[in-house]
C-alpha cells in the first residue's frame, strides 16, 4: 500500500482538493460501477470500427473503454486491499491521455463531429435527431474530461514505481505506433474520425487531419508519462523526509 504522502505534492501534480480525493476514495465502488458502465458503452460505440478492423487489431482499437476498465480494476483492487501498481499506472496514463485526447479531437474537428455523431436509438427517439446529436457530443466531451479528473486520485494509493511507468509507457507508445504510424495490418487503427472518410470498408487517413490526431495522442502520452514520473519522484522525496 502506498504511503500517504500526497499532502506535500505540488498543486500541478495534485490538482484536486484533498476533500474531493477523500470522498472519491470513500465511494470508490460507485466510481468503479460508473467506469464499468462507461466501458460497456465504449465497446458499443466502437462496434462500427470493430467491423472494419481485422480481428488481430481488436485489442488496440477500443482505447477509452480500455482505460476506464483499467481504472475500474485499479480502484476495485485498492478497495479489496490488493492494489496492483501496473494497473494503477496503466489507469493513470490511460485516463489522462484518452480523457484529454477525445475533447481535443472533438474541438479540432468540431463541425464534423456535430454533423455525424449519433446517439443511441432510444435517446434519438426521445430527443429528436438534432438535439440527441448535440447531447451525445456534449456527453462525449464531458465524460472524457471526467476520465482525466479521476486519474488524480490514483496517487493516493499508488507509489508510481518506475517499472510500472515503463510498462504503461510501452503500452501507450505501442498504441500510438499502430494507431498512427505502423499498423499491425491494413491501415492505422486509431479511433474513427468523421473527417476521415471510409471507402469500400477502408478508412482513408487524410492529411492534415491524421497528423493532427497523431500529434495530440503522442503529446498526451508524453505529458501523462512526465506527470507519472514527477509524482513518483516527488513521493520518493516526501517519504525520504
């Protein structure tokens, strides 16, 4: 179990008020349930892309649902008294990276998303197509920001060891590689973007849209890793003192 050393962390590493962190951990099972529901929704959202991708690429396709599954497992194991540092850091990097990458592309490609994003059929029936589309856009934006926020409770029970940071960096670095640069098979596997058309079942990774999405992903992988390393070092200093 990680030592309680977060009181001395600088604000840029511990942006949430400590009271909010404490309440979140007290009700961690609720957060676990929310993330599991979000994971199920995320896999539903990726169904059209699963139909386009070869089966061998499926493990690297559902980026956000994998991150929410990681943090659900991380929190659950913490509450059960069996925390796993690899899951903790995978969850931290994933929720920071995907929690911010999605709002980034939603903003950069705002018009295309608003014109194409589709809500679940019951929601569209209830609200009407236009309002349902706007609501879905807002939900994707806010829920992914929530992913990034919840990452900042993990350091309350994790020491962010170097070996776990390395594993997480390798995983998300590999994701960036196959998502944007060197696909496992076929074309790159990043989340479908409405600015990249699908022709005869193949995604057309057009420029500069593809490069803009890649730049955001790679940058956020680096930022999340730097944050994890900084937290690890700062907690080490606090524990030594």
